[in-house]
């Protein structure tokens, strides 16, 4: 960290990997035992501890998927390689569902998938960018139901655990996949 600050300056050093390294590194020095680290977070921010401890690791996963030819590129490229202009929004939706499981942040997910989606739309004659971007958002929102990080603080306030509501949310997620796939395929044909 000192070398990076000395050579690049404070602002020049700040990127996602560096911030994650600082977060994990400094906490590892302050709390040599993982249990001490978790207990300190629980004592100071018990409603947000789960999210605070997970997000640096999600950032690392995003980094692995973002690298040229990374996992995100492989998943999206494989799905859109078999798509037509009519079915591309369905495949974008399904790929967004899959990638969102690994990158729960919509902004981080779009950083990985956005250029690939735009490239696929440009590469398929008659594909509609607006429909594909909507499909991306629907896919991200859909799998947020089975990985609802936004609910963890609210559930903690009412004294519930995620397992208490996860079954209901998983059912809604499956229903959403069916309805969204049918809608993304047939509604553009009808609206013409």
C-alpha cells in the first residue's frame, strides 16, 4: 500500500482491487483471528455485518469475471452465440440471471455484461438494444430474489433469518423466469 501511494498517489492508487486489499489487509492486522474480526463487526454494525463481510469477496469475483475472456464473457458469449434477433432478449435475460448470482451488484454486473450485450446487439441484424437492456435489468432483479442482500438488514430488524423467507422468494423467482421469458419473446412480436 505504501509503495502504491508513493508511486501513484492516493487517488491514483484507488481502484476496486486496492480498496478490497486495504479492507481485508487492515482488518487482518487489527484482528488476527477471523472470529475477532466478525465479532468486532457484529458489535459495531450488527445489522449490516453480513453484507459488509460479503461485498469485498463479490468484488473479487467481479474482477475474475471482468478480465478479458473471463467467466462473464464466456457465459454471455455462449448464450448469445445461438440467439436470433427475436430471442436475444430472452438469452440476455437468462445470462443476466446467471451472472447476477456471481455479481450481485447491478452496476458491477453491467460493467461486465454491458459491452458484451451491446456487441451482441450490434452483431445480430434486427436486434433491439432497448429490449435487451430491459431484459438485462429484469434478469438482474429476478435472481435478486434468491440472493436478497437488500433484505438482510430488514430481516435483522424484525428478528428473522433469510431462511424464513427464502422459499417464498425462490418460488416467485421461478415464476418470474417463466413470465419474463414468455414476455420478452412474444411481446415484441405483438407490439411489432
